[in-house]
C-alpha cells in the first residue's frame, strides 16, 4: 500500500523557517516525481513545488520561488521542503503528492503550517 | 499561466440525480487534465486522469470528458457520499501546475 506521511509542520513567526518531511513507503520512491501542494484554510489547492525522480529537476510556484527549496533523499525514501522567510500567507496545510504523468495519484494526510506572531 | 475556471461554484442536487461539473482552461491543455475529490478534513483523491481515465478504485458513476479547453466531470447517479469539493488540475503548460478554484457539490 502506498503511504505518504508528512511531518514538520507547526507554528512559526513571520520571517522564520521550517523544514517539512514526507516519508514514503509501499512503492519505488526513486522512480517517481514528487510534488508539494498546499491549501490555505478554507481555500482551494495551490501547487507549490515539483522535483524529478533523480532530484535534478526542480520547479517552484512564483509565490515561493527563492524562499522554499524542495529536495529528496532516495536512499531514505523521503521528500523535503525547506521553507525560509515565512509569511502569513504561507499558512496552509501542506501535502506531498506522488506524481504520475502529471496527475497526483497519491497524497499524504497533510501537515499544518501556521505563520503568526 | 493556464487559468482553470470551474463552474458552477456550488451545485445542490438530490441522490440519484446526474451532476455535471465544468472546467474551462484559458488555453489548450490537450487532454492533460485531472479531476480530484476532496471531503472535509481529508486529502484530495484522484478521480480522473488524462481527461477521461478513471483512477483505480473509482466507481463507474464518475466519468470525465473533453479536450482542448473544455472539460466535464459527470457523476451519473449521485450517492450521499459524493458530497465534496471537486477540483480540476492541468499539467500541460507548466510550470506552474494549476488547479481550478473548485466546485462544491451538496447532496440534498
């Protein structure tokens, strides 16, 4: 069974940093592209970042470019999102999602990030 | 950036009725369009990939159609558990990957 488990969310002050993790199991992690998608409270889904299977290709939404860094460790079956210079508008549930030719076949349960003083 | 516009914003129907949800793209995405269902407090679930391919385990009452800029998700006979928000998503012209704003489906 495919499982994606996010962790690392919490309350952080504006300007602070957090590192999210996503632990993958039940599939060959190193073969799949991965993404982070977020959802602000009461709002819709927003794509945040993409990483290719080897980790060499990365893309970001304009709203996080230069502040967030996606990475992966295929030996540890893990995906990461380093978030710096956090703003109130980054408050959201962050999901990791397994990519399959552009569709997200599997999602984690999400981790809540709250940016507030 | 490809903008996806979903309509209607809210749909209220009775069990057994047919639901038709629309997603319009600001430019052609060929058939690189997916549909997701999200229930309160849950992660989204993939329903349809590549405009018309039902994902594993998705009931046959869900179907997708369309190409280019106009797409439709049809639920042929509504069940109470179909109450949810439905999103479309494209990854043809990317980055960025974009989602529609969602359609809330209420079952009376």
